[in-house]
C-alpha cells in the first residue's frame, strides 16, 4: 500500500513563489509515475505536471514556463516549484502516485496526498 504525504503551500501575492513536496512510500518509487494536480470548487481535478518513470516530465499549458516538477528517487520525493504565481493558480494541490503504470488519470483513492491549499492574492 502506497502512502503519500505532502508538504508546503500557503498564501502568496501575485508574482511570488511557493514550493510543494510529496513523499511516497515504496521500494520501487523510481518506477512510479507521479503527478501534481489541482482542484477548485466546481471544477474537475486537473493535471498540472506529471513525472513519468520513463524520465519524461510534462506540464499543463497554463503553467509552462512557471512551474517546475522534479523528483529525487533516492528520497522517494517529488517537488513542485511554482514561480510567477497568478490568482488563477489558487487551488487545492494534490500529489498522486501511479505505482503500476496505469496512467496518472487512474490513480487509486489511497494513492493521493492529503492536499494542500495554495492561495495567490491579487
């Protein structure tokens, strides 16, 4: 059973920066696909950035050039560096783990972090 624990988030002004981290248990973390998602009331949870076991990292168009996802397989941890934040980035951010290469759209309920609030003020 994979355990996912997040840290970070908070309140920042437009143009500021915040960092998130996510640690996932497991002896085969390097084989996990990992994703950062965000959700606001009334909208579906959306994928912000994905880090795949192939070594590829992808980003939603809305955050390209501003957010950077990285991973440290030795620490079973992924990170999200968020720069030049905008009010539309305000959301609850979730970390999800896909340990079986099912796709980050198929993350099981018990493979999510607890969520953390990111608020960007105008």
